[in-house]
C-alpha cells in the first residue's frame, strides 16, 4: 500500500480547490454588481443576462471543483467513483494512518495506555481530615478513619 498521495491526486486536489475558489468568486460577484447598480435600470437586460451567466457558471464551477477535489483527496475508488474495495483501502490508506495517529495522540494526551497500565493514579480524599489516599486504601493514612468505600461495604 502506498503511504503517500500521488502527484496526480495532489494536482487534482489543488485544481479542484482552484475551481471552487473561482466559482465562489464568480457567484459572489453577482451580488456585488447588483448592489453597485441598485436602482440603475439603464442597460438592465444586458446586465441581468451577465449576472445570471456569472451566477450559474459560478455554481457549476463550485460543484465541479468539489467533485474534482474529492477525487483528488480520496482517489477514484476512495471517493466511490470506482467500486473496488481493495483499491479504496489503498486510496484511503493515508487518511486511515492519519486518523490512527490522531487517535494515538489523543490517547497519549489523556494519559491512556492500551496495555492497561495507566500512569495516572486515582486518589480518594478523606472525609474527615482531607488527606489524599490511594484508591485501594481501606483507612486514611493520616487519621485512620475508614474510607467511604469501606463504610458502604
């Protein structure tokens, strides 16, 4: 399995992103020009056609850019364009590895170890004197009072 995303997929991702940016700018430009010419009805029909063309072509570029970007990011099989589970696993391998790395980082940050040995220690505060005692202590190490767990048993 390839651990790196190919240059072709990277190029498709960036081309798709560029198409989305261009489409968004075209679509947004219709609102800007409409606001600039608000109340001005000279050459209204030609401006309306131009704005409609920019709005529709902007939306089309947004959709095409999203598709191309998705294929570039996840590959043909990973994005569902080709129904091949084995190829999809290969296409999505960098993301799976990244998600596993993120999970490993989160577990490390929370001080959770998968082998069952956590470095974190649970302490119980004595109700009488307030001293912190080990979780398994039956009596307070400071005043000798039975811990809450011992009293309930």
